[in-house]
C-alpha cells in the first residue's frame, strides 16, 4: 500500500515552522513516502523542496479583512481541503501552526483520517488568547489528534497554564532538527571580523536590541552582520543611521550560504523577545559558533547551559547582553570552550534522530 503523507501549513515562505516542514517533507520523500504539502495560502518558497513532493495551494491570496471575504475564503479552504483529503486518503495529516491545525482537525475528524497537530510559537499569542468557544473547540480538535507535537517543554507549560488545556494529555516534545547545509567554504564572506545575527527582521526577533547592545560594546575591529529580511528593515536602518553605525552594522538580506557565516562569525547572538524553538541558534551551535541568547520564551534555556555551551542572558536586559558580548569577545578561552561544547547539539537535534521520532509517531497505530 502506498504511504501517502500530508503536511498542512499556512504557506512555505521563510520561517522556522516552514523550515521544519520543508526538512521533514524532503526526508520522508527520500524514505519512499508519497508526500504532499498543502498550503492554505500561496507564497514564494523559502526553502528547497524536493521535486518529488506535490505542493498544493488552496488559495492564491490571503483573506481580506471584510467579514464577507473572510467567510468566503474560509469556506473555500474547508471545501478544498475536504475534497483533497477525500480524494487522496493519506495515512496521516501533519499540520503546523494554529490556523492550519484547526482546519486540519475539522476536516480529518469528519472523514476519519488520523492527524497530528503542532504548535510552534507562544500559546499566549494564539490558542490561549482565544475566546471561550474557540478555546473549547481547539481543545476538542487537539484532544482528538494522534498527538500534539511541540518543539519545547516551555510551550507545553504555557499551554497548560490555561485551564481549558490543562487536561490535554497527548502532548509530545520533538525538538527541531539541525538543518542540512553544504560544507562551509574557505572563502571569507566578509572582509572584517563580525558578530552574527540571523532571522526574520520582525519586532519579535529583537534585532533592535542587538544593534543597541552592539553600539555600546566599544570595539573598533568587529562589525555586526544581520542576515534576513522582513518588515522591520526600514526601522532597523533608521536606528543604525541614528547611531552612526552605517559602516559597522550591515543588514545583508537572506543568504543561501549561511553555513559560511556561522563558521566564520566571532559570535552568534539571539536577541529575540519570543521564540518557539530557535532554529538559527540550533544551527549556529551545530557549526561550533560561540552563542549568546536572551532567555526568552521558548527554547534558549532548553538548548543552552549557561557558560558551558553558550551564554544565557536575562530576558529583555540589554545591559547584560552588552556585557556578555564584551566578555565573550575578550575571553578567548571561554569562547573556545563554549564553541566546542555547542557542537554536542548534534547528539540531541540530529536530523536522523528527529526524523525517526516523527516517523514512529506517524506510523503508530497505522496500517501500511
């Protein structure tokens, strides 16, 4: 019998959840599964997807704010997902992010197809913030799923602080896999030593705090490079100009050779206000880059043991972030020790190990 597997997500544009879906889908395709990725909305692909994988876009554009347009698009999503799943009858549907989880659960419960849901960001901004009716509906959908997969234990704790979800007992923690990169190049990607930040340029990623901290470290021979694109590009550019750092802080957009930046950086800094489980931090550690991370919700404290395999900074404390950058730049011995220990993340977050957990979960109680 053909092992047909579906992933459902809002879209495949650049982001942490999108990267995990892309990575898992490619790996399941390699292992002989017939993989479909269903996107609620069409968007440019942020990551490589195997040509063997079928991508289905349910809508070509996002729903407009007007209530009638929203109802129209909601109806189209439901009907098109329903018809697709009835036609293809996958062995399991795996959905990522709250909106996709709800649509998947509503359809799969009706046509009796096993499904798995996965929350990837702070529940306080998603399911915990729902009104009473929607929280109850979400609880029922999640309870009836095979499993609720989360990338960090902190997300589970946050969900269960909400009375509605306290009895949700089918939760499983599966950490994000290390992304597969090409081998680093010997060619310098930048003409000077640099501190590195990587991620979407959004307020939640906190690059304004990294720029503020960098402006106070008092070094002349190390620049700051931030890799990524996003809505905050203009605001960050203004901040850089106001601080007179145009020649020292570079917003260089997205790059296909991140491995070279990770392997050549003096430090990697994660200044986020919030995370689900930070892929960029995992990647930097895997390349043996000494890392500093804000202890935000969620993930950094589950990846970093302070001063052993990284530096963990009190959340929202820019002064301590500045001090940590200064300290690590001047303490070569500590920086080397942290970098060596950081690479042990290959033991816990290897793609092979994470894939096996997902495979066992998907195939459990399934006849193939």
